[in-house]
């Protein structure tokens, strides 16, 4: 009997599962559709010192697995700094968005007995004209920060996340990919069979036997299989670039995957010849605009001229089919309007630009997950292996307070590998 364990996907979850199994002496085959490992972690280097984080960027608090790995690989962090600025028509606006009405909203979320969608919650408790601004901000926060459709998102899950103590925010010195690169080297040192640019197209299986066929025609066999692809890839049409065919089919598991929220994100990565925002703000870390690109952040305390624009939720859906050139133009116009400069002033200072539209990345098809009213039951079902042979893992299957993070992917990858 073939005792190899095949893992589909070499993102944070797949790498963590591989490390866990290799440390126990298991034979592991790791298949990655992309040209490099890392999944939704992707670091680009521009003009020497400037770093573009196309995917995961922040370390949210003192996360045990993430921090443990960074310590093991001797990768340093630096703190995320700076103030939050609200820019409108060229002037900073004083707003305390987390003031009295927000505290009332959190209180009502805490008192909620039966879970309902966040849209239904806002309609039930905050429908009056006095709460118009609160509804607008809360909807934008759920869509922007949590990447959630408020018509599907669980209010109790949002409360658990919003009321938690997240702790200090950090970035990884040299970029987030240093972590997955170190994990990849760790796997190779322990003897993993790693294959990149091998997109899985068909999985044939029976108890304790799997045969995986890739788009290049290669076949890989093993006794067990861990699938770490996103829910959207799992649900993709078998005829599409992203789709995977199962034989025999797995309709119950696919139905469960459909119940897990998974939203889009577009990241605009712009490097300017000078940090022009310092002319209107002081020590800005995050910048809110109320424009087409509502959220931006700097690398403060680093002054490298890089601004990251964040478009998530419904706004990302509206813009998903725009070209990269058009999205960069939207970003420049947003900044010109918010800071009160001519478009030419912004454009002349733009040195480098990149766009990552994760909804259109064929091996991901989105950004990260959020909890719906049905997610709990769906994750519980997907945590049960098929005939002790096919296992599902990944950030979307994590059930805890760090949802939507690299920590979630690492934690679930280790958990599922532990079952094997």
C-alpha cells in the first residue's frame, strides 16, 4: 500500500500540514498550482528597499503559531505605527468612529440571543435616521475589514472578532514571504516531494488510495490526501482553469463549502517619489477617504513612499473586471480628491504600481473567509475525513478568533495533519 500523503496547495496551511507530518516521519508529496509556494502570501520587491505585500501583510497580535515559527526561523518583526487619518476634500476630518454609537452597537451585538445576519441586525436595532452614519460605517467595516457580505455574515461571529483584544500589530521584516520561504526550506530539508506549477485537475479515490492527476498529465498516488484549496476553488466548474474533478464525486462536502463565506479583495500597491500625504497628515498609518478606494495604509514608521489601497466586499465586486491600468487610475483619482491635489501632481510622483485582484487569481478566487449563519455546521462537516482518506484544511475551515489570518491557516493545517 502507498503510504505517501499528498497535500494539494502549498500555502501557509499546506506547508504547516507538511511540516507537521514530516516531523512525524511521514512521506509527503506537496503539489502547488502556482510557480512558487506561499499561496495568498506574496511579497514583491521594488526599487531595492521598497516592499509590496500583494497578499497577507500584518501579524495581528501575539499569535502562538505565527510567533513560534518566526522565532524558530529567526525572522524579526517591526511594529505597525502611525495614526488613523480621515481625509475629505483635501482636509483631515476629525471623526471618532469608535465612539458612543459604536459602543452601543457592540453592546447590542453582545446581547443578541439568536444569531442573525448583520444586515438583519442593523435593520432591527439601528434602522432610524439617527444611525445613518453608524450603519454606513458598520457596513463598510464589515465589508472592508472582514470582507463580508452583510446579508450573509453572522452577527455573533463579527461580535466575537470586533470585541476581542487583538494586541499590537506587526509586519515581518523583509516581507511576509520570508515565513513561507523558510517553511518551504524546512519541508525540503525534511525530504518533502515538492512540485510547483502542477495544478490538480482530477482526484480519483477509494478508501486509503488516492490518485491525483495534474493539468500537465502527471499522476501522483498516495494513501491519504489533504486538500487546502479555497472554498471557491473547490466549487469551481470542473471545466474551468481552477476546477477539480472528483471520482467518485463529493456532493455533501461541496455543499458544505458553499456555506462558508469567502469574499474578494483588490490591493493597489503604489510607490511614490515622496510621501506627499505628510503634507496634510501627521504620522499617518491608516487613511480613510470615503472615496472609490476607501482605505489606504502607509508603512509608517518606514518612509518608503509606499501606499497600499484596499478595496474589499461589494466595492471589489463592482471593480473586479476593471483592468489593472484602470484600477491604478481609480486609485490616483481617489488620492487626488481626498488630499486636495491635482491628478497630475499625484501621477507625476508615481514610481511603481501593482494590482492584485484576488478574485481573479485562478488558484485562489478570493481573499479570505468570513462566517455565515451556516459556517459552523459546514466547517464541522468538512473536518470529518472522507473514508479516513480525504481531509480538508485551510484558513476557511478554522474556527476561532483569528479568522481570516495566516494564523488561522497555520492552525488548521497543523490540526488536520494531527488527525492523520
